[in-house]
C-alpha cells in the first residue's frame, strides 16, 4: 500500500486542527477572552505609565466582539510642547478585535501538528513548548497594543512627527506581526522538541509520521 504523501498529510492535519480549534474558539470566544481580561489589566497597570485603566471589557459591535479599554491620563505630562492634565473626566477609548487573542493560538497549534514527527512525544513537546510561548506573547501583546493605540491618539494630535517604539510595535502586530510570530513560535517549538526527547535505540526508531 502506497504511503500517503507527507505534504498532503501535513496539509490535512493542519486543516483538521485549524477547523476544530477554530470552531471551539468561535463558540467559546467571549468566555475565553473574558478569562484573560484580569491578566491584561494587571499587565497594563505595570507597563502603562501614561494612562490609568478605567474599564477593560468585552463589547459587541456590528456582530463582532472587541476588547475595549477606557483610560484616563494617570498623571499630567507634556507632549508636543503642550501640557496634558490628569483630568479624570478626560477619557480615551481603544479597542481591538477579541479574535486577536485566539486566532494566533489556533494557527500555531495547527502548524505544530502539520509537520511530521518521529515519535508522539515530539508532538506533545511541540504543543507543550509552542502554545505557552505564544500565549505569553499574546498576554503581553494585547496590553501593549491597547496602550499603543491610546498613545497614538495623543501623539497624532499633538506631536505627529514623534517616533515611538510603542506605536511601531502596535502597527507591526496589526499588519501581520502576530501571524509572523505564530510561524516563528511554531518553528522554534518544532526544532526544539526532538532535542528534548531521549534518543531511542536505532532498532526501535520509527519512520516519521506522514
């Protein structure tokens, strides 16, 4: 019996995993993202030296879910030669699609299952390495992006020529950076997994799973 083509087998695994996890992500999107909100808010409190979070919530708009942040200046600061007062009544609203939190995880898991493996333990290690890595990245990225959007609103209004690493990060992640990071994490986990498994006896080695 002819062995299945490795490329087609990998593509099939990618498609099946993406469909299954994608369906779960859609069905439980709001509940899963809601679990991450306290972590997002805690990280925002640590990194955002400009704004104070008034409310971080999930909102529905035009049939889509968004993570929305309402923030106010945490202290008076100078930007573009103008003083921005820490006025609690002055609020800035930023939002990102809730799917940003889950879609890269789905893609990464699908990529990790697509590449052939010699032993099942390699696949388990890939997932154990890759998924937490990307999860940590996203738990950092979402707050940074919300912070970046708020900062961009001030910079665009008062100092549009200003160069900001924070705004550059938010722009990069929004134009495909998250998917690039998904590919990178999947590649790193796939390469690392074989080195973390014990080398088996040559007589007991199996052919790679197609």
